[in-house]
C-alpha cells in the first residue's frame, strides 16, 4: 500500500509540473503569435486617394520605417521561437512522465 501512495503522490506532482510546463508553453506561443501578427500588420495598404507620385513616395517612406520594425520584431521572434522549442520539449518530457506514472499506477491498481 505504501508504494501505491507514493505513486499517487508522484503522479500528482508530475501533473502539477505538466500544468506549469503547459502554461509556460502557452504563454510563449501567445507571445510568438503576437510577433507574427505584428509582422503581418506591417504589409502596406494601397493609398488610392493620393496621386501616383505622392503614393510612391509615401510607400517608400513607409517601407523604410517598416523594415526597421521588421528587423526588431524578427529578433524578438527568433528569441521566442527558440524559447518555444525549449518549452515544448519540457512539456513533452513532463507529459511523458505523467503518462508513465499513470501507467504504473494502473498496473499496480
């Protein structure tokens, strides 16, 4: 009986760790998606109410500004993508431990 109680305790701890890892993964995935959304929002819109020369000038100015923003966002996106990969691996490990303990408990039960 002592072994079953210990497995129960370990399974509870493993579930807690899994929940924490999944929360971390969700947070980073949300931040990563926000970066992707900001990149998509930088696509220029057509300026149909301007004459062609003014529209071209405005587009060039906007593209110069947007290139700077893209560089900044891409740096953040790279960091978040690496963090997402790390958090994803940690969540998979936590899930595997939880499942292993669940299977051990089922065999003992």
